[in-house]
C-alpha cells in the first residue's frame, strides 16, 4: 500500500546509525531509516530497561544496548535523541568511541546551549552538525513514533562556524531521505524563531491550563466538560513531556523571556481594548491573524479540515 | 450507512422551527433537525442574500426568508443564531410575531448580556430560554455546518429566574434530540466558566499570533514554515470569525478581564521560574497540567489520537 514516503534508497547513506535515546523522535528516525533504507544497520541505546524492552518488541533496531558508548562504536552517524538537559553527558560518553569521519548530530529543540554543551567533547576527526527536526506530537516513548513524522516538516541544521561542508551535505541528504525539508541557519537565530513558534506557545498553554485548574469559582469538572470551546487544544499542547519542556525553558531562557516580553506588551494592549470596549481594534486584530493561518495551510504545514477532523460523522 | 446519530424521532418535537441566521451553528441545527426529524418544518432567515443562496443550494430549510419577522411567524420554536452583538435587535424584530406558547431561544456564547438585551422584548405569552451549545469550528457560513456538530457536546441552558419549567424541559429535549448533553446553570456562572474554557483561550491565541506577526527579527515566512512546533494550533483558534469574537469580548468583559488577571498572575510566576532556572517548579507545573488532559479524553470531549490525526501515513 503506498504510504506517500516514496521508494527505499538503492544505496544506504550510512553504514551504521546509532540512535542515543529511542523515544518519540529516536523511534521515528529508526522507523523511517528502515522504511527508506537510509542505513545498513541501526543500533539504539537507551538507559531505561523498560524503554529497551518496548523498542525490542517493536524490532526498532538491529541491536538495542544500554549505553551510548556501545551504540556509538563503529557507527558513522550518531544522533543524540535525549532531552536537552542530558545531551552534554551523552556527547561526553560517545565522544571517545566516534569513528574518524563520523558525524555526531542531535535533535534538540534549542541549539546555542547544545552546541556549548556538546562541542568541547567532539574529537577533531569527527564532525558535529547540530540538527532540529521541527516535528512531534504530545506523546512520548518508543510506541509513539511513526515513520511519516518528518514527512514535509522542516529540519533545521545549525552548523557552528568552520563546520565541514561535506558533513553538512551528508546530514542534509539524510533528513531529506527521511522526508523532511532542510534549512540551514545560525544557532542563535534558530533559538529565537523556535521561541516564538514553539516554546512560547507551549509556555502559554501550560500556563492557561494551570490557571484553569486553580480557579476556585469554576470546578475542574466544568473545565473538562466545556473544553470544546477552545480550551482542549491548549490541553493537548500542555500534555507534552514535562522533562523535555523543563529542559527547553532552562536552556533557551533568553529568547523565551524576550518573546514573552513582547507577548505581554501586546496582551496589555488587548486587555485595554476590551476594557475600553474598542470593538474596531479587536475586529482589526482578529482579521489580521487570519492571514497567517492561510499561509500555514497553503504551505502544507496543516490541513484546512475544520476542528482537526474531529467530526465523528457527517450528514 | 450508520452515522452514530441514531434513528429519527417518530413524532417531531416542534411543528415549525425558525432559525434566525443560518451560518455554522444555524445550518448545523437545520441539518440535525432534518436528520432526526425534530420539527415538521424548518424556516430559516438571513439578512445576507449570498448566505440565503448558499442555504437554498444546500436545501437547508423548507423556506428561506430575508427577515426574522417572516421566519418567526407561526413557529413554535425560534432560535436566534446571529452574532451576540446582533441578538437584541433580532429579538426585537421577532417578538411581535411570536405565537402564544412559542419558545424563543438563542445560541450565543455569552448569557448575561444576551438576557439583558432580549428579555425586555419577549411578550408574556412566549417563553425565553437562553441556550449555548458549546461546539463549533474555526470556520463560518452555511457550508461549514454539519449534522454531528453537537453530538456528545454540552448545551448549557441559562433560564432566568421564574422561567417556565415546561419550556425548559421542551428545549432540553430538543438539544438532547440533536445529540447534545444538557446542563442548566445560572447565566453569570456560565459566563465565568466560558471565560476560562473558551474566551480566554481565544484571546491568548489571537494575541500570540499577533505577536509573532509583529516580531521584526523573525520573518512571517519563518513563522509559517516552523509552525509545526506548536504555533499552528493557535493559528487555528485565531482564525475564528472576527465579528463573533469581537462581540463576545465586548459582551463578556468582566468575566474575561477577571480570568485574564488570574492568567497574568500565573504567567508572572512562570516567568520568574524560567528567569531563576527553577527546574523543579517547571517540572511540577508541566506534570500537573497532564491530569486535565486525561480528564478531557476520558469524558469523550477529545480523542487521544496524537496531533489530531495529522499523520499523513503510517508505517
């Protein structure tokens, strides 16, 4: 059955890929690697015995090991797929085992802090090319992954100054092979772009769900019952992995606080429009925000289906 | 083909239903009325010739007329499905034409302001029972409606003190017949519950999309490209009908400003956690918000499918 992911590669891009961490992202990479023949061999490492068992039951990799060092041994691409706060230590553990010419990469949602944590460990004979596939769901663990997660999504590479162009090109081919579009940008610009498109939305969603839970005049049961009015979409975002998101906010602090400052300024203006009964300004803002939505649908980052296809049946 | 909506009623609940306004909600009521046989006859009124043409092409009603007065004439249930700001005038227009014993209702998202605007016009021989079906999508117009919109959603009735219990029971049966669960509460409590579950989420979504559009260091093209990280869900909400939402904020000002004040207090605390690098408090909040999500899924107000079924294909 055609799945829209295209035929497998005739020749694998890498001999052996090591995935350090086999959760949502790591397991999705494993699935698309196998589906597209991106590597001759896949080795996965995870520190959790439960996760290793789940990954083994799903046959996600040829070998599943407990330590980053074992997985990195003999691999020509090593991708760190652990939470941002654990990446520095993972890099330190794999570094002595990297093959000459091997590429070390990651999938972290912040880039400046990761480069600072990883780069000092990378041996001269290996190439470090940081990457961030902008894709995910609110679920976690090896069972949550799927092969088409990166399909038509963007993967941002943020190579440090002086990075090897061949390694950048090779990693670009890998992510294109996985179905993604590739963009290259400076790490600090990445962190600002993601602060507004991802980190701030998550922060706001966590906050509003917390506010609703604490309102003493409205019961939690009422919040749940009447969530179809808009609130439930925030709860989906606010159900994302707590460790991953704690690490993102701790490691992209400056850009998050900067965009949050802008958000607050705008919110104060909006609050004043409501207080003053300024219908014209409200209407103008609500009309303007529709244009961005149209752009997202036109560029295939979302469907126009109403309410995310939640219709249970149709006339 | 079974559509989950159950068999039609053997005996219609109303002889003639008048729908004043035939947009997303009005046209969905028309569809479910026909599908379930809730009324012998449906008459729809809309002031827009274009909307009337669309509704006629979809055969949404037996008769489609231009004025509320014509539609109300001879109807035993009249539902005002126009934006909140237009409801008072619509009530004034239908009032002299209401049959003795007819029920006048509405579908507005705020209730205290609507009761204030409608109640003075209602003749003594008719019953006014305000209602709010908590269901909708970001789309508008007669083509956007569908019969299952209210299925397993809540419809809140907010009868004023002294309202006729028989009329309340009859309107409850109507909404249950349309597939909804019915809850009865005080109008001012409704306005507070909806402020947190619907109005504040929309306000925040409109605000963050506006903030993103105005950030001069990040281009609009970048915001659109990398929206899969969380932002796109906000753009869906912020694409909702501008007139409807302007009217909601103007007419539920006090409750919106109150919940917004709470949201702001919580956001300042969250901002401080990030500034101070307080990982433990961030983790605790992000863990706590997951419980609300679980409640929503358990109560059937959302599916657990990740990312709202946006997967294009699976392995």
